[in-house]
């Protein structure tokens, strides 16, 4: 089954000499995330139609894609892993966050799952 999944993310710039918290630098980061998602789509057979919309002044973005999976839970897990991989490849860290292991379907405001 195919699931259309969306996620809203917000970001905080790190401090230090290489940090740049400008709309232009965030725009460049959003572009890198898009490129990484397209690269992942090219090599992973169950990832389709990735899309990213960035809100530069808010330092936030929405990521959408269609994931083919057996269940919604599998789709959500694969989506989150794919997003995390793209963020890391684009130069963002997600810290020491644990792997997502849903005990139940994600709630409203979290990951949105819809059959495609």
C-alpha cells in the first residue's frame, strides 16, 4: 500500500564560528535537503515524490513523500528514517534522538498518514 506522509519541522541554528543564521543560509540548507531526498528516491524503490517547502524566516520546513509499505506503522518508520538520513546528509544533526518505535498510530500534529 502507498501512504502519503507529511512532517513539519523547525530548526535552531547552532552557535560557533561557522554558524550562519540567515534566511539565505537556511534556504541553502533546504535546497540540500531536497537534493538528498531526490538522491534517496533514486536508489530506494519504495520512496516516491519527495517534496519540501521551507519557510525561511521561521526556520521551518514541511517534508512530504509517498512511501510504499505493508502497514501504516512500517510506512511511518521508513519515512522518519528517510527524513533523518536526508537531514544528516545535508549537514543537520538530530542529536541523540532514539529511533522512532510507534506504540500506536501517530497523533494529530505529528506524522500525518493518508493512503495514497
